[in-house]
C-alpha cells in the first residue's frame, strides 16, 4: 500500500516538474520574441539626458 502511494506521488512530482519546465520554455520564447529589435546591442548608441545645472 505504501509503495503504491509513493509511486503515485513520485509520478505526480515528475509530471509536475516536466510541465513547469515546458511552461518556462514557452514563456521564455514569448518574452524573447517580444524583445527582438528593442534591445540596444551597442551601449554607445544609447542617448543620455543631461540632468541638473551642469
């Protein structure tokens, strides 16, 4: 009886871990595809604002 409960629990944890990894990969791809072309690859191209009196 206890081995069956342990086996079901281990399967549930394994399936949950795989689902979490897949969701992380999908979300990462969505974020990366939305960020394309919006990231500065060269720091010298970033404009800066003068702040203060100087």
